[in-house]
C-alpha cells in the first residue's frame, strides 16, 4: 500500500469554509485511490484562546493539565474535517494521539515521540478510510496526554510518515514553499524546488519559520521526503530531501535575518580553563539560548568572549554576568541590543572556497561594518548593526545570484 | 476510604471566575480529608457552540465524529478546574472518560455505561489527589469516544459513585434542590428535603429538569444516594433516596405541568385485536414519543383511542394516522394542540385512596374541564386546556398542602 501523509496547519483549517476546501483537496487525492493519512493542527488561533483561558486561572498552570487543555484544539479540527469529508461522500475517521497510540516521553508541553503504533491506521486505510490524525499530541506510557510544543504537528506528520513508510509527507501551509529569503523583505526571493535537511535546519532555526526544526531532524533521521506547499493553490512547492538526492547543489540556498538578538561582550576576563563553561552554565540554568559565540585571547592573557542572546533575556543575562564578574574580580560587560544577525546557508559551501570572502566583501562595499563572524560547514553568520539588517540581507541575496529574474 | 462524588454542571463552571469558586468549594472538602472524585460538565454554552460549528459543516454529521467533537467541551473544563485547584494548593488530576476507562456500548451520542475501571482513580485518591473526571463521555471497547446524551454528566457521576461505592453523590446545580413544583410558576413551592427515586423519575420525565432521568434509574439500581444542591450556596439540598429510607411519605410530593404536548383522538376505529399496536408501531417507527394513552370502546363495537404526543410531532403523527385510517376504511382523527398535562406525584398514593378524587374535585370547583385522565401507582395526570395549565398546577399544589407557609 502506497501511503501519503498530508499535514494542514491552523490557517488552512481556520474556519468552516477553509475546512470544506481542505476536504475538497483531500477528496481529489482519495479519488485517485491514494491511501491518505492527514494530520491537522488546531483551528486558526484556537490554541491561543485556550492559553489565555488558562492564564485567567493560573499564572503557571501545571503542564500535565495544560496538555489536557491544549490537545482539545486538534480534537475539534479532526472531527470537523472528518465531517466535511463525509459530507463529500469520502469515508473518513478521526483519531486522537491517544487512539493512534503516539507514544511520547513524559515531558509535558514539549514531549518527544518515541513510538507510533500503526495497526489501527493501516486497518482503517485498508477499509478505504481517510485517516485524520490530531497533530501536536501524544500519550505517555500511563496514557497521560502530552503535547509536542509549538509547531509539533509537523513532527507528528513526519513521524507518521516514518512509521508508515510513506512515500512522502506533504506539509500544507500558507506560503508556496521554502524561499531563498523572506519574500516580505526580499521582493526578488525565489521559491526553491529542493533543499537539503541540513540547509532547512539552518534556515528553520534562523527563523525562516516554515517548518518546525524537530520535524526536519526527524525527517533527516528516517529519510522522509517532505513536500512543503500551499494549501491555497495546486502548484508544486519545495522538496526537503537527503543531501545526496539534491540535483543542483547551490553555493548559497538562502539568506536569513534575525533581529531579536542582542550582543554581549565580556572583556578582560581571566584566561584559565573553565571560564567559558562558567559563563554558559549560568546562562543555561536560566534557560537562555546563546547563538553566535566568539572567543579571542588578547594582551596580558586576558580573554574576550562575545556572544548573542535573545534580546528579551538581556536583563537576566546582565544579572548573571555581573555576579560572575564580581566573583572573578575581573571583567567588563558590554551590552548591545541594536544588532542583527545575517546568515547565508548552502551545502555548496562545503566544496567551494571563497563564499565567506564574497560575503564580507559585499558588506564592506556597502559600508556595513561586521561586529562578529561565525561559520559552520554550511552557514556563515555576521553580526551587524540592526539598522543595516535588511539591506545586508538583500545585498547577500543578490551577490549569490539568488534574485529572481 | 470514604469517597464522595461531586458533579458540577455547565452553569457552575461557565467562566474562570466560577471555576475558581468551584475550586474553593472543593478545597473546603479536601481540607476536611474527604476523598473526592469530581465530575464536570462543559463550560456554560460551549457544547452548543460546538454543535453549531458542526452544523456549519454537515447537516447530519456522523455520530462518531460528533462525539469526538463534543467530548472536547468537558476536557476543557476538567483541565481548567485542575489548574484552579493547583492554584489553591490542592493536588488535583484531571481524567478523560477514556483515561478512567468509562466503558460504554457503541451507541454514539446516546451511549450507555457498561463498566468503569476504578484502579487509576483509587490510586490517585490514595496519593491525596482530587480526581476530576470529564462527565458525559466514555469509550467503547475499540477506544472510540462516545457520549451519553444531554445531561449525561449526571449519569457519569452516579455511575462513578456506584463503581467506587461512594458515600453519596452530590449534584451541584443552579437551583437549591428539588421543589414541590416549578418555583417560577408556583411562588409557594417548597424545597423537598427528601424524595424517592420513583418520584424523582416521574418528576424528571415530567419536565422538572433538575436531574437526568437515566442518572436516577442508575442510582435506583445501585442504591446511590443523590444530593441535589446549589453550587452558589452552602445550604442543604434534596436527598434522592430509596423509598424505604424516606422518613415522611407525603401523599403528593410534587406537581408538574407539560405544555408542549398535543392530544390526538382516533374515533370510530374497528374494535379488533392489534389495532392499538398498529397505531403505536407506526408512531414508534417515526420515533414519536407517546405519553398519556386512553382507550375506550363505544357503541357498535367501535373504538376510540386518545393519546398525547409532543406538539412538534403533530404533523408527522397526522400523516401516519391518515394513511392508517385509509387502510382501515374507518376512523376519524381529531387533533388538539391547545392542551396541557398537569400531574401530581407521590409515593403516599400507594397506600391512600382518594387522592385522584381530591384532584378532580379541586379542578371541577375551579371550573376546569378534564379531557383525559391517566394514573399509575404514584402519579395522576390530567389533560386539560392549555389556558388553565398554570392555574390548575397551583390549585393542586395548594389542595395537597404543598404550599409553603
């Protein structure tokens, strides 16, 4: 049995009218004898509504109960979609995470999928039913309801694709696919026909925001082909593939910009083993996510460590560092929240030198100063002044010939 | 372990403020070391909202999917109540029907409870948790979600009380208890301190509307004591008890009035076996509920059957009967939707003669004509003109000395 997985996000099922449209699309696949498992998110902003209901009652609700509450959002949309399919004469059956037995760990509100039982789905598919599965949710071994964190429906879909050895996992969203850059900021951004898992991961974590990172990690691990496409049109979207299936390896696949980060510098701190560990352990304790890190040794064996943190965590970061500096009796803290991180991502960089140089040169030519540089195998990131962020992104997009004609 | 079951209806948990109040009440029991299992309905009119959402998509939604949809209402309220308890420092855990394993038959939207597993609840109670259970819902043996029909949360509560051998089942509602008559219609109506299951069943089916009939049948079968009381005050309500525990057996416990019925007469029909069966089978096929039935034989061996049906089914009833009459080649149909049924209920009637006579006399004295009479061991019903309905109810209430001083 050839199985196709489809996932429809909250915007695609935001109201009765859109649910009917999704049902019509599903019917067109069902009419072609394709065995379908459809994963659905909660309708539009219904999850937000549930969150604010909880906030009226508890400022820090127990996570188990939060999962009990939030999982109702998807349960509403799966039942409505099954009804819409029945209305079109398509036999359909909805399933909660618990009914499919999507087993997760016990980490409420951010659980990880451990195992999926496929018997019940396969039986329903054999009976000619379209299976509608609630995304974002699972159960732990004691049948407590768990959720996978924001965007978790993507992970549900990819995990189901892996468990059912599906041909492909189509992720329907409100954009046409994955672009070389944010089309709202870069009018000349092009839709990519293919992208590798690693590139997608770098772009997702950099805020491209089309796919949930964990779903891409899952897809990479189990070699699931993801097809990101629009639920409003029928045009082909972007395939997210293993690197060896990418036909044309672009030097740079996409550029991205992060504007909600701040830069922190710790200058003149003692140069002895463990100093960096002390700094980042303190921040980890407060669950502050550090992104770019640069360290260098200066004169008199005094060190400088610079890094970026989310701007909202700047105050917490300052407090932690101030106490460290007083413990050491040395060090000077500089904070700057007027920065942006511009990055270029591409698997072609692995085999081509000069990408970084090209990027620095283009920025220099436009008079944009670089404060920090960080590179990985497939990514180059530069920290620059926030005011130049979007200009820098467009320049890099153009320099690496990503602009549409 | 002494266990108490409490059930809070939709009005009691209609918003965050009321949920906090319910939590405060539960805390007062928990502080007294009482082991509590709390059954909750969906918030306010949230079930209606879900029904109208479904109606936007399907005029006759598959019942399995309807249950999937509607069961989310209770899942929202149990999680919010558990959060509110946590906020007050009371350890609480919410459970869906599926998690408790409230096993029902497969009759979606109107399922019957077959078995309840108590292991998980007892374990939680032993750990000092208040258990919050979603009312109205269960699962069939294949773990499809089922619902028990409107008012089914009462049944959930009583069934849990039976399964857990609980001391009592408190049903919290927006009235103070069970009254001798509708307080909105009879200003002198009194709150009863006790009522028997059978009286409650007659009053519930007559529209007193405080308790779901099926819950009372369940309570009678398993000898569960129900305490109907207000969630807005702390005063004692009404105990629904086995007849042998009723201290003072009133001649008449309550009076009720039904105004949404119509009277149907079939005159001059053949007097042969099976005629009545033919009539009521036809109506049963159309799921028309017949209430009072009176049959008499007149001159020339021609029969008259009179009965009442819900006024909304009058047209369907007329169609069925017209076709029957043409088959028989005999019979005359008379319809009257300007009627009311006034009833007096009381287990004291079993041992006292003259109750019916007293009722007829009181109505006659007020110049109210009786069209039909029907009696059972503990109930007398009279069909009268609708315009006299409320007056008749007040007269009977007064004649049997139910008026408050």
